[in-house]
């Protein structure tokens, strides 16, 4: 599909009100997206595991109005929230070409997360994808369409991902599971405009892959990812980094098919450290890892060596550590985490999650 195909041409203006509700998960990138062009187009391809339990649940209620300004209220965990409004205003401005009905209704956006607030977990992916899906369901109501066939479902998911991307880049990878690719590349079916479910072969070693998130620092990040992406403009290593992401995605495709966990660990950890190396070598430079992030990484390496394990780590743009491991190692790795790693977490707090299947419609 092209951008033109996502423009809604006509809709029923007689519907007075309604409400829809979706839950949408977070995702964790294996090959990282870091650096973007205008209109949220990624500089390099990325691939992620969709998570199962870390989700945002959003209900959008819409009521017909006369004025043509955007009008919306945001509630977070039951309380009116003004802090989220500017981000949603920008989001509406970016997507109104594709969803012209946004000016016809007042929206009440009621949202909550299954993971604790201020856990330092990126909620923009689950948050923005959940709103995008609610708006897609409203679009369906206004056009009296249903998604029953596989083609209709795929078109729905594609536009939902396209809209989510305009809210937050990585959000476009949260619509479906279990693995999603975003960004044009030669190894997989893909697009810069939306995430595409990875349809390559996936070995049973990756079935129910585990992700335990160690909450090292629950505070607000000192540098937002919006700023971080911008610092890739004119970054001395940008060209090499973008080329490397293409290579790593190609390698990962082979690894996912063969089930070679040793090779998987190498790509995933190298990607995490490269992401942070980009931050440390931009101008201005910054560090999001904390001393406890490094303590955890070293303990994971030691445990892996001593126990012939396949546990590994990845990081997103923060200090928290995602510990990834096969389901077959669930018991031993969880014991290790409880015994040796939780002491490095804020209030010993961690979240157990695993690879998931994508967003769910709760109510139309
Ligand atoms: O979606 P954004 O703009 O918050 O960027 C997120 C980027 C990383 O989480 C660091 C990597 C990724 O691919 O998710």
C-alpha cells in the first residue's frame, strides 16, 4: 500500500457517538531503530519481539461536535492527564489527512497500562498503537465496514500500523506478533511506512521466548528518544550503523530459521550495545545506562559462561535490562534472576513477560 491508499475518502457524518476499546502490547527490538528521516521514516530496518503482558488498554469515546478544532481529553488510570495532550495533539495533526473525521468529534481517551506507571518501560509503543487501533475501529464504524476476510484484516492492520508509526516509530511494530519487521530491506518483506509480520521460518527454540524486564531505573529519561533520533543526523558513525542494521537483520533471519541460539545472543547483545554506543558518541553525547545496568550485564555473561546457558540481554533507550531466554531455561534463569539480579533493580522490581501475538479488540 502507498500513503495515498491510507487516505479515507468518504465517511458517514450522521453517527452521533460511540466508543471502542483495544489493548495493545509493548515490543522489544532485536535489531534497533535509531535515527529517522522526516515523517517518522526510519533510517534503518528493525525487527522486534511483540510482548504479551506489558500492554496499554485504551478506550476512546467519540461525540459529534460543531467546531472544527481538534478536541480531546486524556485520562490516565482514571485521572485527567494534561501532560499527554501535546503528544496527542501532534499525533492528530500528523494523521488528520488519513483520518479526516478527527475534526468532527470530541474524543475522550481513557488509557491505562498493565505495567506500573513510571517503571521506565517505554509506553509509547503500546500507548500509541492502542490509540491508533481505536481510531481505526472508529473509522470502520463511520464507513460501515467490517474486517472478516484475511485480506480485510491485513489491510486494517497495515493502516493501524501506519497510523501508529506517526505517533511513535516503534509503535508500528506493536499491532501484530510474534515478530515484526519495520523498514525497507533486502532480506524480508517490509515497508518504511508500517510494520510487517515476519513471515520467515522461526525455529521452535524461539517459541514462547521469555523476556524478564529488570527495572534498574524507574525515573524519567534525561534524553528523550525524539532527541536521540535527531542526534543521528551528522553522527560520525551513522552510515556504518545503518548498514550494520541491514546486515544484522539478514543474519537474524537465518538464525531465526536455524534456531542457532549462540548466534542469536551475539547479534542481540551487539545491537543493544551499539544502540548505546551511538548515544555515547553523538554530539552532545549522553549515557542512559546506570552502574547497575553494567553489573547486570556482567552477571549475565558470567552465568552464561558457567552454566552453558543461552540467556542474553537487550536494552532499549534507558537503563532497564530485558533478559531474554528460551522457555526451556525458564526455571534456572528465573532462579538466577531472583538470586543474583533483583538486588540491582529499584525496589527489587522486575516484570516477567514473553513473546506475544499482538493487539486485541476488547469492545466495539
Ligand atoms: O519509537 P521511539 O521513537 O520511541 O524509538 C524507540 C527506539 C528504541 O526503542 C531505542 C529502539 C527500537 O527499535 O524500539
